[in-house]
C-alpha cells in the first residue's frame, strides 16, 4: 500500500474543489430530469393540495404522464404555465 501525504492547505483546497464538482454534477442531473413527481411539481407551483393538481390535469393545463397510479409531470410545461400566468 502506498501512502500519499499532502499539506493541510492543499488537502482542504482539493476537498473544496471536489465539493464544487459534486454540486455541479447534482445540479446537472436535476436539470436533466424532465418528468417529475407530484411533490416536486407542487413545490414548483407553490401549491399544497392534491385536488389542485387534479384540476390542472383535468383541464390539461400542465402536461402529465400516467401509468397506473404513477403520475409524472413535465417540468417544462409547469414552467411555461407559471410564466403564462405571471402578473407583471
């Protein structure tokens, strides 16, 4: 086994750079997921009730996909909905 030693400052600098890389990777993965669950959709919309989500689906105001009881919402359609209903 090899042991590598580095200065304390270099170690913390390396650790900080690694943390930044992990954070960027996590943000990239989060941006990639177009289809989101109900909890995240409600957070984006700022609503709490399931019935309001049902109304949005019934009126097809946001895009969604349903397979059995699993419902996924289109992140981009929710963002378009928010932008469309923005009051300046």
